[in-house]
């Protein structure tokens, strides 16, 4: 679903977000600003699911704004204003239009998910060799940069080595986004751990201003872009409980869903109890991290 917003033109819809350009005095879309609207859509395994998670877009937006404040001394962000049309209040922000870095910038502090699968096959993740004998949920000796391609909707992101990132964006930009991604994960765990949450990994988006300055963009450190684990129950050797959309992934790959992931067919709708519990996890993550009561 897209919105009809007076004064804005719809320009693009991704898996979760819809982009609108404000109209200038001449009625043409402006090229320096975008309205970023977070929907309640949820994606898993490169599919946008038919089911939506109520209030999810508002949680993502409000949590991202909180994190942007926590990271402001590390890297500037693209937020211009939270003064947005009433129809999308709480789930939208007006942002700078940037030249986006064409790489998914991912850092991992713990081994799990796709990184674990790569490690079990190659002993490395995105070309980064790791110690032998690690198991699901192990903390890594230090966070590692494990980028992927940025595939179009419906296609799979693929692991990239650092050399491949360098070849794509140049050595200077590659080094800067690598270092910033790892520093963001380090800082976020310093903040989250005392609040009882471990951030296993995170994906961040960067854009570049005309003067070459790197800017943190899109969303940051949300349950959609990160794995949040309750610190109290962390125990390596098996999948961890989580506050993020891993709950949806786990249901989709369980016998209860009846979905054969290898078939390439669209996943089924989520049962209402899975929808409700997923919403609860998103809200709990927001409230535990920020110390605020979530208000849609």
C-alpha cells in the first residue's frame, strides 16, 4: 500500500519502505529531499510477506531516530525533519537525497544465521577467516565486516569480500564504510548490553554527500536490520531467543508453516498469533533499549 500525499510524488517502493519526493513550487519533484515512509510490511528470505505487522513501521522509525542521536558523534545522518504529513506521522521522516553506497554494510559480533552457514562451509565469512571450533551464537574475538551485494527486490543478496567492495566503490570509501560499520556495532553493544540486549549483527546503509562526506542513512539498529538477543538467555551452541524478525523466519521454516523454502514459491500468510508475537517483540526491543513507552 502506498499513500496519496498532497505535495509529494511516489518515486519508489522497497521491501519495507516507500519513497516520496516533495514537489517544488513548479510542481516538479525536488531532487534534494525524500520522504522516507516505513510500512508495516515484513520481509524474510528475500520475500515480502503477504502478512503485515501492526505498528512495525512506527517502531522502526522511532527506534532509528533514537539510535541516530546515540551515534551522532560517530557519523552524521540524513534526517532533515520529522515534520511530515499527518497520514504518515510517526512512521516517516524527511531526509537528504544522497548518492547511496551500493553495498550492504554488515558487521557481526556473534556468529549465527547466514554467517554461520558460510563459516561451516568455508571457515570464513565474506573472506574473513575465523578461529576453528566456533558454534552458533559464539561471540567473535572482535567484530568483523561481512558485506553483501545490494540486490533488487526479489533477488538474493550475495556475500562479498572486502576486495570486492574495494573494486566496486574504491579503496578510500571501502575503508571508511568498513570502519564505520564496525564502530557502529561496537558502540551499539556498549549501549545495549547494560539494557539487557546483545546485538549479534547489524546492517547499515550509507550515502555520500556532494562534498564526499559519508552519511548514515535509511534505518539503523532496528529489529529489521539487526539481531537482538536477550543477554540473560545467551548461550552458544544453539539458536538464540530474539527480539527481531528471526521469530518469523523460524516459523516459516518450521513444519507448522508447510512451506518448502527450496521450492521458490511464495511463503504462506502468518498466523495471527505469530503476527501478534512478532509485534510484541519489536515493541519490547524499542522499550527496553530506549527506556520509553512505545506510542504508535
